[in-house]
C-alpha cells in the first residue's frame, strides 16, 4: 500500500498549492479565498521513486456546528489514514491561536509529523518561521509551494520518515514492466444542479461517508474522484459541484467549481445526470444534458429522492414521456429512479451505466450500415433542392466513443437538417442505440464522371 501523507493546517496557508506541487498536476482548486477546499482530495504519485498517496484536506477552523464540524471530521479521517502528517503554516502571517490548537490535535494522533512554513519566498516570512519553533514540532522547513522553493528538502524529510517506518516499498520500474497492466477503471461523472443529492448518492455507492453532505446547497466545490469496485469492475466516480446558470453564479469560488465540474464531464466516459424528483427537467437540467451530448459522453439520467413518490409506476411513466419530449436529441436515454439517502435503485443505476457505456463503444459493420442506408433512402428519399436531387452514396463508422459516422453524398451543404435528423433517428432505432450521442458528418463524395472528363 502506498505511503500516505495528509497535508493539514488552517485555511489559506497553501495546502492545495502544495498538494498540486507534490502531485505534479493541477488537481485541487486554488484561490486566494480561504476555505475553498471542503472534501478531502487524494492523488497517487511518486516521490523519489516511492509510491505515495497524498491527501489534501479542508482548512481546520474553530467551531463544532454545521458545515465546519463536518469538514473537521473529514480532516480527522485523513489524519487517521495517514502515515505522515505535513502540518503547514503561513510564515507571512506567523503563528496564530488556530495553529496552536490544531497542532495539538495533530500531535495527539501520535503520527509522525513534518512542520512546514509556507510562503517563505521573501524576508517578510522570517519572523513567522521563528515563531513556528514555539509549536514544539521541531525545526520548520522553509518552503514556497507556489514557487517550488524548498520542495526538495520536504521530499527528503518525507523519505526519512518513510524509510524509518519501513512499510512503503520503493517503486521498481522493472517489476512494473513485467506485471500485467491493471484494468482501466470506468470513469463516471455524477452531475446536476445544486442540492439534488450527488454527494449522498456517491456515499451510498461506495458504502461510506466519504463526502460531506448536508441541507446546504453548494457544499461540494472540487470534483472529487473516488475509487470502487462494482461487480468486479473497477470504477472511478467523480462527485461534482452543482451547475447553475451563469447569471446565478456567486463569486470566483463557484466559477472555479463549475469549471472543475465541466472538466470532469469531459474526462468521464459516462455522465449520470441526477434530477430532483420534486423538480425534474428544469431548464438547467436540460442544458446540462445538452452539454453532455455535445461533449459526446454516454448519458444516464437518475431521478433522486424516489422514496418520497406516492405512485411510482405512474410517476415513472410521466417522467419518461417528459424526457423523450424535452430531450429528442437523445431519445430513449435510460432513466432510473433512485434514492441516494436510502440506497435504493443502485443496482439498476449501475446496470444502466454499463449498458450505456457498451452502446457508447458500439461499432457497426460497414456492409450493414450501407444496406440500412439504401432502405432508409428508399423509404424516404432526400428532397430535391433547387430542382436537383441529392445522392447519398456511401456510409461508414469512423469512430466510436461516441459512435461517429461519415456519409458521402453529392451535395452535403444542401442536405436539409431535418433529413439529417431523420437519418440519425432511424439509425438509432434500427441498431438499438437509444440514448447515445450520435455524430453524423457529411462529406462530398468523388464524382467518377468528373474524373473521367478530366482525364480526357
């Protein structure tokens, strides 16, 4: 198991910046606004050839009620999992009362600890570094996570502790080459409007209170990835921030959160759009669904809070009819009722996810495609434009993920959009590709007579 490092400290001391620096990627959201991180974020990386798991935590704040208490519990869980605690202070601000109380909390854990003074890129940090000795955690390491100063010394200190514990083996490149490549986890993004229960659903799927939940809207800010196995298949779930309309966004923190959620959609293979049964298919829900289709991701719609429905069968029929009417571009998309709070409908939801992913990867034989094209044209020939017929010559599937087709015709720009929709819908129905984004590109085919005339 990788050597685990928890980065802790009060808000706005640079924990997420240090996390990104050690991970070698911009994974956690970073901003001058304190308290941006709420859930704990994890990343696997290698430091000095050693497998390491990093945990970025929420800023520790005083208080024992509401969201602050739930954030503190997440940080305590990270400390319990850690083999080493990196306790971070802001050298420019110096040691404050919160640093002293939280240092005592970390000390009581009995875990090895490294004290690091961040933001030491100038002389203004020197008094704060001297004050850090009063915490009784040894000599502070001077570093600047933003500028990369002192990171080498921090990695050496981490290596010293890991070597002393002796339970984290260095990575062996030769052994990695010989071992079988692990199965690629299916990436699933859970998306939707704020406060529809995305984090609660993820917690139910993984079977633990991994993510902070509550009645407050907008608790989740980072797109947090969690790993799990379902039916023997590895999965990576992304819990995302609620997506609201631009005009309703409040502050830079929400803008960063929305950007992180959009990146999660682009990175995922399947997106689960979670709706609130009490307010389904609002305008923002439809816009999110359209965004997923435009990105070419496989889509499953889950209707949450189903435990509150009085007449389930009647309500489900109504929702399916509404879905087909409002989302004709993905007609037949799988719609699954769930209750994240009660843990109901999870098996059906994951079965729908696997089915959507299978269709998303589907490839059709060229012969079958062209036979279907001839039948579709015979049933409904393309209209004549400016008195001239449009000839549809040949069709092939250029790519999957999502299914992408190229249709060669005589006048691609003249083919009406309504006829293209007819072909896409007929393709979806004939080959049972319901609910999957389909891309159909038109290309101008070669005219054999024009080539023959040119040769003459």
